[in-house]
């Protein structure tokens, strides 16, 4: 039950993380029902990175099409920072899971 609640919350958070963006950046919802918690978190983070990557590319294209105003560059920098933060969260999550596995295996020995 707890896993389902967390998975639902992650899915809702993912769906609203792209709110206000064009429909080109909307991805398919993730079916979290048959995933364990680790896989679900990984899938949500990967999709978040992908969404931010798409937004970053679109913003870069807009800036290159003559919209080189200062505000566009600030948005581009902000989106790049968000993308890097999302990627860092994902890699930190992977490292923590690996450390947990190593600790468990060490305790078994």
C-alpha cells in the first residue's frame, strides 16, 4: 500500500512538473503499478531528466533564432541548472542504492 501511494505521488509530481509547457514536451505516463520502489523512482527521474533536456533544447533553439535577449539567456541558464540538478539527483540515488546493497552484502558475510 505504501509503495502504491509513493508511486502515485511520484507519477502525479512528474505529470505536473511539465505543467505550462508545450504539448511537445509531454511524455507518456509511467505505469508504476508493477515496479518496485527503486525502479519507479529511477523511471520518474529519468523521465524528468528527459523532459528538462527537451525543454533545454527548445529554449536553446529559441535563443539561437534571434531571441538572444538577456531574459532568454537567463531562462536557458535556469533550465540547464534544473537539468543538471535532476541528473545529480538521479546519480545520487543510484549511488545510495548501490551503497545500501554493498552494506547489506557486507553484513551477510
